[in-house]
C-alpha cells in the first residue's frame, strides 16, 4: 500500500504533465499544510514566481475561511500585477475543503480560471 505522500506525488506529476503556466496565463499553485495554506502564481517559461500569498499571521475564522481570504489576497495582488486569467494547479490535493475555498476566494477576487 502506498503512503499518502507517494499517492499525492503521483497525482501531482500527472497534473503537472498536463498544465503549464506562462507570463500571460500563470499557474496558480496551491500548497496546504496542516496549519497553513499557500498560493503562488508561477510563470513556468521563465521559472519565476510572480505573486504569492499565504495564511501566515491570519487567525480570524476557521481554516476554510482563512483559505478564502488567501485566495482573495492572491487575486488582489495578481490584479495589481496585471494578471486576469490563470491556470489552477491543485498540486495533488483533492479539490474540496480548503483548496476549494481558496479557489472560490480567488474567483471572487476577480481571477478567471
């Protein structure tokens, strides 16, 4: 039986084989740990992180509400950088719970994906 990490790595590799970020449509990559959640907009062509946001220092609300705030924060920073559309990379995590909340927050903030 495979461990959770091995399973996620396999899913992640399958996802990354299909999607890639560019300067005009970067990849919105999500990472969640047990306590925090992080989001980055990455240009894979140049290998640079364009915008990032995390839940470090946020304490108001439960984890899902904080994830939605991180999504809105990354969307706001992206708008300031002139980015409107992105490719969503769930990074091997299932699309529910905090990952879905972050995506919904980013959509609410104005990102299109």
